C-alpha cells in the first residue's frame, strides 16, 4: 500500500513539475500550482524552488544552496516529500523545479 501511494505521489509531482517548467512563461505561477497539491497529493504545506538559465544541476544546486530562502526550503525538516525535474522550453531555456510538500 505504501509503495503504491508513493508511486502515485511521484506521478503527481512529475506531472506538476514538468508542467511548471513551461507554465511560468504562460503565467501559471507557484500560487496556482500550490492550490493543486492539497487535492492531488494531500499536501498540507507546499514549497518550491525554480531556476532557469543554468546548464547543469550542479550550478542550480550551488545557486539554491547559496540563497538563504532556497536553502531554507531544502533543509526544512517539516517537508515529508519532494520532487525535482528539469525541462527545456521551445526556445531552449532550461528550467529546474523542485517541489516540497508536507502531508
């Protein structure tokens, strides 16, 4: 049962993360994605890190860890689940998205 629930949560995260990579340009912002997660993933608290214009995950992670607010999300022990993804938009810009939830 737990494995099935975890797989379902990962599928939901993947769908939301992948769409968030391209939706930023279309005007779908974090607060709109945040509203989806309580019903889709039973989330009580939601956090998100986004980065673009980086070519490697190392660069993204270094940037997130150098930022107090981004690092605070990564280190927040209240979150119980997270997902991370990257996608390239039509113009070739890389988007990296990390979503955190507490269930």
